[in-house]
C-alpha cells in the first residue's frame, strides 16, 4: 500500500510540475520573488520530501539485503559470484 501512495504522489508531482497557470503571472512573493520561482522552490521541497518517503517506505528490502551481502534470501541453487567458486581447483586441493 505504501508503494502505491508514493507512486501516485510521484505522478501528481509530475503533473503539478507543469505550472501553466503561473506563466503569465506578474505577482511577487515577499516583495521580490516571482510567484513562479516561489512555486518551484516549494515544488523542490515537495519533491525532496517525496524522495525521502520513497526511500523510507517504498524502497525494496531485497535491494537492501543484496547490497549488504545478506545471502539468506537466496536459494541453494543460485549461482555464487565469489572468486573461489570459479576456481578450477577445489578447496581441498588448494590447501595441500
């Protein structure tokens, strides 16, 4: 459910990025900042918050376990990518 919320929020932000309603505005915010620039400053904060929530709530746990090197989720039939597994000499022969 959390991933769906993040995906929907990303689509909404993508739509809101097209701020065509502010293109012809001559208003200023705080007496010096054009309203379009103020809008995009707020938009940038919203995008940063969305990225935070995406990382915190929607990031796949499999990617984290893979990056940390946790092999407990892999099956016994999976291929090992360690250098020792590709050696033509078995571990017993190498110790002699």
